[in-house]
């Protein structure tokens, strides 16, 4: 009996929460007190101590992947998001029982256990296969708003009803376009896009869409102060990325399936959005650095992979908060093998003639740009290392919006990150880095946000120098937290960590010289951009937070301040629409310097 009990041993190591699992209770034995951690008996699967109580931290987790647990004498060979790995003298891998979970397995978190169990049921029965969720996206500027969604009705005119009355008695109908997309689970879907115009700041609006011939309930939408406002930014949501992880949910008998991983990450993503919105209180915009979904669709025409990806987009668009502000997302490497990004999102100013179009014959998602208040944001598709495209898009953006106070780039690949998974790849180091360093430096971009490597990295200020002795042709200048940098020279690069906690990776062994800070918290995170403007100066404060405890700062604040000149208009003259940057200072916004 004792051997059977030991063979069914279950242990977990909990981050920020106490376990409610006690494997031995199922067999009539209590779990040991927390202070008892050393076994006096162990077999191939579990540990026991003293009067046959079960050691909580003794389950052979690595068995889920087909590997035994280490039995003593093995050296540590690798630490990854699943645990600590060893190798014996013959080179065979094993897992050390005593482990710290390094990805966000919701099964381990006691504080949300009831909520998680309830969510799993409603996700499977109601949420998962809703592929008609609404995407609220940025327009060309802050006076516009773009909507996108799937529907199943052929020849229906996409319509958004917009007004200021909560019952929409003053409804103004905006109509758009519809395009046949593809079938999922035998159902034909159509991609719908509508743009709304005429938004004013510091206002309250209401809208509703017509879906398959039926009007939905009105949703409130607010706009805020055009001089003092906040953005939320996130790294890879990568919903579904926790598939193939080792989870306590099945007692480490096997790895998670795609469906199980998607449910786990859907719950975590919903918490990321909920906590970040509650913390910021009045966010104006949500920025995502790519890899919205994990399913790569490597088979291109696989019905199952299409289904997987659409369930992950369903999870992405599930939180009700993201129907109340616009979103802007970059396309990641996991989004690139289908046109789903382009059909879900209605992007502004899309670049429709990229150089790769003739080779590929289609566009998975666009380079695009927009202005929001006094910020120009350029979003690049860095899956295609085409510098000529990036130059064209940035040039177009600066020509259209030359006088914004701030310039921000958003793209997926972290050219100044130091994650072990991607940052050393040739395309990142030798193509994207020198190209974008030159463009962003010469066009005077203040900030670049990326993801991809599932670690957090903050760079130093980066400036292009053709004579620099490195592949990126960059030089650096120092940056510090809690210090205001006035009119600094160079671009500040942030690599955001995975915002759902589905995949959390490690750093390269030798830290590059461009890195100021790198952190792996093994938690879900989000960041904020806080813009303020007073007479004579404009300030941007950048901070990254822990999702489960937003009062915990992961990194920051980084504070950039610019000197501006506000000119009083002559009597009878209208004030200029934008405040110009003082031409005596380094942030002179001009055309591209070749």
C-alpha cells in the first residue's frame, strides 16, 4: 500500500500562492507540514517522510515529458520554464523534484482557484468558438476609430451605430466593407471593417454594431485629455503558448494540449487586461508588440490549425475592456502564416505594396502608422527584413504628421533585446538592427517597443553611427531609472515580456553592451506610457509592472523630457494645431537624413 501511495505522489511548488493540493490525502495519508521538506523514503515518482506523510514538493514532474526524476549525483545542466534539469554520467536527462514553476500555470494559484474553475467551464461551452468578437482599433488619428469583425452573413453591409446618447437615440450610422474570408469548422466567415470619424477629446460616446442582421447592446467609449494621457503596452500575449507545458492539472502525467493551453492563457490574458485597466484607470490606447496567438499555422491549409488560431483570437478579444479603447498591434512571427491578422484588425494607413508581395502573392498584415494626440506611432512588420519598406512607411508617416512631440516605433522582433531564444539570430543582428537603428535614429524616434524573446530588456539610448565597430552600427549613452533625461540623444528600446505568462525564457550568457537592464520575473507583466505636457516641457514616463500585484514595479520609471515652445497667437489669429519642438534643441523633427 505504501508503494502505491508513493507512486501516486503529487507535489507542486507555488509562486505567490499556497497549494491546495495534497496528493497523499486521497490515499488516507496527510501531507507533511510545510517545514518538512526532506524525505526518508522516495521512489521513482514521489517522496515521503516520517509517519507516512506526503512531501508536498516531491512529485516527478518531468515524467510528463517522458523523463525520470533525478535520483542523486546528477549535475544541473539546464534551467528553463519547466524546471531544473540534470544529466547523469551517460548523458541522460532527468528532472530535479525541487522546482520553481517558471510559467503561469493557473492551476497552481490558490487565490483564483474558484474563478479559474468556473472560467474553464464557460470557456469550453460558450467563449471558445465565438469567432465574431469585435476588434476596436486605432484610426488615422485620434478623431477616428476603426472596427473589425467576422460575421457569417453574406452580402450584409457592415454598420456601426455611433452617438452620445446611452440609448443611441441620436445614432449616426457608419457603414464599411465586407470581404469573404474562409471556412472554420465548415462555417463560412466574412471580414467586416468600418471607420468612425468625428471623435472629440474629453467626451463620452456610445456605439453598437449590427451583427448578422441584429443590433447588439450599446457600449460606452470615452476619450480623454489630449495633453495628459496614458497608454498600456504589452509583449506577446501568445495565447495558446502554454501547450506542451508540464502542468499540475493532470498530475504531471502528460503535457498540456493546445485546447488546455489556450484556456489557461485566455484566463491569464483576461487578468492582464483587467488589472492593467484597473491600475491605469483611464487608458487611452493599448499597444501589443506582436504574437497575439501562438498557433503558427505551419501547414498553411490545416483546418485544425485554423481552428486553433481562431480560438486564440477569440481569447484575445474576449476581455470587455478592450472594446472601450482602441488597440494597435504589431504582427509577430506566430501571426504571419495566415491572413487572420489582416482580417481581424482594421489598421490605418496600411502599406499595401510591400516589396515581398510579388514573391509571396499576399499580405498577412500591414506596416501602418497613426497619430494619437501629440504622438506619432509607426507599426512595422519585421517578419520581412525589407529596409526599403520600413523607410517608405516611416517617411510617409513623418510627412503626414511632421509636428508631433513624440515618435514611437512598435514592432515584434527585439533588435536590442538579449533573450537566448532569438536575439542572436543573424537576421536580427545583421539585417534588422542596422536598418532600424539608422532609420529610427535619423528620424528622431524617442522609443521603440518590441517583444519576441519572452524576457524583459531595457536598452541604453541608442544612436546610429556609420563608423561604429559593431553589426548594428550603434553607439550608446547611459540611462537610469528615477532620473529625468532632458532632450536626450538616441532611441530607447524596450523589449516587453510575455503578457500572458505562457512562455517565459532566459537571457544570453554574455550581456550585450547596449543593455541597461534585463529582468525575468516569471510572471505576466504590462507597461505604461504616461504622457504629460505643461508650458515649456513635455514628459514621457515609462514603467513596467507585475500583473498580479500592479503596485510591484518590475522596472522603471524611465523619464524623458523635452523642451517645447508654445507661441501665443497674434490677435485675430487661430492658435497652431500642434506645439512645435524648440528648434534650438536636438529634437528637431525633419525629413529623413540620408
